[in-house]
C-alpha cells in the first residue's frame, strides 16, 4: 500500500488506442511501492479497458489539488479528462489527439502548481497527432520544452540499475544512461544541427541534472563523435575537429569532466563505460539502439532541463497489443521508480539557467 509521504506522480495514459491504458491498469493491479500515482485520462476508457483485460480496478476520481488517498493494489486515483470520441484498441482516431494533449497539459499544470511532484507519460502516437492538424508536433520532449518555456531540453534514457546487477559484463552493475545531442531529426539534418552552441547547452544541462536529479557529485560524461571513427583525423568528416573538440575543451575549462569525442562503435563497450555516468550520443539512432539492446523494457526516458520531473517508457504505443493483456509494464515501472527517485531530490539547487521566459 502507498503512504501519504510518498511523492505524487501524475501518470498520463497516452494514446487511448494503444497500450498506455493497459500499462497503467496493470501497474495499479500489481501495486506501486515507490510513489503514489494518479492517472490522467478518461475514467470510462480505463473502466472499459480494465473489463477487457479482466482486471478488477477501483477508480477513485479526484481533481488536481484535492487530497489523493493512499491506495492498495487494485485501486487507481484518476484526474478525469474526457475522450473526444470512443476509443477502440488498435484503431487510431485523430479526434482524440486533442485529448492526448490535454492529459499532458493537466499533468504539466499540476506539477507546476505543486499538486504533483513529477509526471510519468505512457506512449503517444506522433503520427495521429500530426494527422489531426497539430503541425510541428515532434513528441513529448519538445512539447514539454515549449510548455515549460525553456530554451533547451535533453532526452536521456536510462536502464534499470538492477538489470545490470544481473549482467556482470556491464560496468559495476550501474545504470547505463544515454543522452542525445539531437532527437527527432532526419539523418540528413543532423550534421548541421551539431553546433558549438547546441553542444554547450546540452552538456551543461546534462552535467547539471546528473547532479540535481541523480546525486552525482562530479559527473563524468563520455561524448560520441559524429562520424565513423570520430572522423578519422578529418578523413571521414571534420565536425569533430571544427566543432566537437573545441566545444569540449571550452567546457572542460568550466569544470565539466568530459571524455571524447570517441568512436561510438568502441565507446559502448564495458571497458570504456567503466566509471562513466552518462554517454552523449550525437543522434537518436547512434545511442538508443545500444541502450535498448542492453535493457529494452527495463529502461525509461527522462527529459532533462525542465523545471519539473518527467519520465516515460522506452517504447511506443504497440497498437497490435492494446487490449490483449500481453503488454509488459516493466518499462513503466522503471519510469515510475526513476521519477520517484528524482522527486526525492527536488529541493536540490538548480545550477543551469535554461529559461526563455
């Protein structure tokens, strides 16, 4: 059973046609040890999906700011948001895109008002949100950046530390953390996006938030090169020589502990990861395939650089699994545990200026 002293986390239920509602209900059925959670979504959707999954869940409706009771397994507090049209598992409905965004807004507002100590997000479907006319939407990370009015955010994924305790080939049972210099960009645009200004902002945020949210006193960050073999001395590209190396040198002068730029194909090996608190990859598919191979389903997505705690799952909506009972809540459980850990350090000082308001 949860207790009143635990942090309260707003848990958005994600794309209603996907596995988000299933995962939230499975989590409620099994119980949460690390935090109190309140679902943000449509109670009718959750009731229908619980019936479909054969789960006996008592839904306890409340509003942000009202007292959220301690609960036992099988109980789930809910902050209601109404679907725009009925949802069917596996069938996307563009009209419900506004519903998905409203659940995010409710969770963000609750965190900023102090009604919740963090937010955890189930997966949404970017395509259907774009199809609904929300032009420029690229994902949770960028939406949170704009909603919170900050200049830059950093996407970082981290594996469950317990997973690596089971993997002696990985360094000292530590969590593997991989942050991204760029996120949802076509590959042809990545090189132009790797600028000294962007790398400086990203690395300052990564260093500051490893201290703020994870209690790392002196973060050691390993930085990937952009090109194969980190440019091979300029023969395979000059971004390392002209942009990355000078930026890292300047940041070392500020006191950051940075290794690199290093070839990504050898950096992600146990010997090079030993003693490293996080890796900065230059683009999405440079770093995340390694992390997901190491711990898919037992990792979580964390947004750094925000004035609030936000974590998410490491996977998508899995429309084909929605309503089947086969969706695994492992990643959501890791996301909740990480958010609770981060919320416990919430009062630590913020050492990076990132507001654009």
